[in-house]
C-alpha cells in the first residue's frame, strides 16, 4: 500500500516494564521486525529503562521515544526530565500531551505547545496528542474540541518546524476500553486535523504532517485503519507491551 507519507508505528509502554522485561521486549522486536523498512518503528519506554533500551536497539531499525519531558531545559524542577537528558540516550521522539497527562496532570494546550517548542529546539520530534472524551463526542463537539487542541498545542511552531511534528489523534473514549473508532470515524477526524493544519499553515505543510491513530489499536484492526488516506500510523498502548501483538501491528500496517 503506497502512502504519500511514511507510516509511523509508535509503542507507548506507559508505566510498565522493568529493565529486564524491557530488554526481553526490544530484543524480540529486533528479531521480528529486522526486515521492515517501509515503516518508522518507535518504542517509548518509561524513563527508568531508556538507557538500557537505547543500547539494546543500537544499529537496529527501532527508534527510541520518551513519554514526556519538561518545557524547561534545566533547573529546580523536582521530578522533571529535560530534553538534553533524553538526547543523551539517543531519544528521537517524545510523546506530548497524552490524554492521561491532560487528565491526571491537568496539562493544558499552552503547556504542551511550550514543550513542543522545547523539543524542536533540541532536535526531538514531538508526537502531539489530541482527542475528545465520550461526553464531548456524544455532545457533537468532536471537531470543536480537537480543533482547539490542535491550534493550542501547535501555537508558536513555525511552518518549517511542522515538518518534524507528528500529531496523534486519540479519542479518549477508545483508550484502554477495547472500543475503537470505526475506520470512517478515524478518517473523518484525521481529515479534519489535516484541514486544521492547512488553515494554520498551508496545504503543502498539512500534506507533510503525519497523523497517527491511537485508541485500542490491535493487529486485527490495523490494516483497515492504515488503509484510510489520512491515517499515517498508530500510537499503540497495551498491544505494544507484547512482542507478538506489536510486531503484528507493524507488519499489518504495510
């Protein structure tokens, strides 16, 4: 399946895996996915295992991502992690504004935009997450909510910088619930996000931006989701924690 944009499959491990478990997982992924060149494959472990995972995937086709970072480069910010610290471990991508951080840490669009700018200044590629709750969808407010999040979370980012930005659409009602947006629902919101990016920048910029789908992605629904014209990959949660399921998602995306 030919796509204008190279597919990207990223695994968000969330707060899971000890060092030993992480090494088992990435060594298995190295074996299973060694021949894959058509897809950018990213693993996003917790901070505590970044160092060991970085070594374990050296000279492989796996890329390293982090699950969050500070908007500040250093200083008295207890518990925070700076972009420069991530760079030490050859991190290339960083997930920003995940719905769980928006919900539990009360992260707002303005903060996420600051983090994205800090990531870009450090040559990290931000994966900026947006998505509506079930109440917002049922209230007919999907486009209003997602549009505001896209505009707010990209504030201050230049047209040139947008070439390094990835957007992930994660309907909050489909994360970890087993519910998945239908292919039509996913495509409709992805197309809306691309249209919003075009309104902020231009059509050429919007065509370049990769938009991932996240929300109960499994091997069984990958091919249909990836066949949609504006779906450029997936941000995978639970299924990223097992060698077989994550490998099958990558393979089924091609």
